[in-house]
C-alpha cells in the first residue's frame, strides 16, 4: 500500500495480527541493535522477536543511559 513503509507494516502485523515474529525497526531499535547486539538482526530473537522488540524499545526509551 502506497505510503506504508516496513516499520508501519511490521507494527500492524505485530499489534493488529499478533504476528510475534515481526520486529518493527525504527531509529531507537537501530541504536539498541548496533550497541547491544552488534552484527545481529531481528532473526537473532527467533519466533518471539516482536516481544523482544517491545522490551528493548521500552528499555531504551525509559533508560537514563544514553547510547
């Protein structure tokens, strides 16, 4: 669909269709992945990548650490 990028599509699949393997990637997640999991991609988290993404996103957004 025109105007829907990969991140929004992954969000729709994860939250709307409970596809737990979808891993929405935005600037915050790129920072977390580059810093905490260098050289890894979403497949590193397996079939529950979307759950891991939610925990990591919450951590980075609420963390007092700057990465």
